[in-house]
C-alpha cells in the first residue's frame, strides 16, 4: 500500500484523498442501513396536521376535537404514504458522487488519460452515481411503504432522531424506527420545551395529522 501510494502523482493523490474517505463513508452508510440504523434524505415535510392523537398510559387514542375513535376505523384514510419524489442532493447521494468521482479520476490518470479529460469524465461519472442513488432510494421508499403503514402501530415504539425536532411543535423533524417489520423514516413533532437533537432516542406518544408522529425523549 505504501509503495502504491508513493507511485501516485499529485493529481492522483488528490483523487485518492476524495475517493478513499468517501468510499469508507459509503460502506458505513450501507452497513448501517442494512442494520436499520442508516441515515436518510435530508429534507423537511411541510404537511399540516388535521387531527391530533395522544397516547396515554392506557394506550388510549383520542381525537383533538374531543371525539373518541380508533385510528383506521373512524378515519380509514389516515395511513402513512411515503414520499416517493426523486431527491438528488442527499448525504448518501453526495458520498456516492465523491466516491465514484475519485476512483474514476484516479483510474483514468493511472491509464495516462489527460488531466482535463479525466476530471470531466470523473465528474460525469459522479453525477450518474448521484442520480442512480436517488433512483434506488426512491424505489426503496416506494417498496418500503407499499403496505400502507398504520401509524397507530407506532405508538409506544422507540426510534432515533435523524433530523433535529424543533421544540413545542414549532416545526417537524425526522425519526428512524422499525414499524411493521419495516425500517421507516417518518416526520415527527414534540411537545418538549427544548429541541430533540439528532441521534437522540425517542418514544412515540401520539399521532398528529395523517403522517406525523408525536415523540418525547426516551
């Protein structure tokens, strides 16, 4: 390995500096995803709650307008529908972009391709990887959510905050959890007076609207 590294030119070293860390991150992301702990797309959900459900110690669900009901009976359409849009600029996509760009540029330079041409082809290859990752993740989310999850099954389930949740329902964040034997990323709000930071373990205590969970720190 040392001998290989010493054989690299300055331009090749730069591509290697890009490729190697990005590849390690990509491997870690993939392993975490397979274990149900992986990161997901950095976006926000602007959906507006229509009804609030709260979860007390007796596992009773109440509508915020004062009428009792069972989720899925009084409101049969209130099921989770995943976001199937094509999101290019995600953390996973950018890591794949730099990994492919780095290795492509390094390989081309090692084959004595000119630097400008190597850079151009490497950037193009990275962009293709970015799009492919977005397509794969869209397919993943579609297949994951095709079973129409019932959010009432998330009550009492623990998860991990992925995108920081603002305090006192001032905005939405994202949490990762396993729901109906499927790894899911769902929008979440909290009644907590302080933000719940990324990486914090939380418990689902209620449902707001048709696709937003109410959580509290575990």
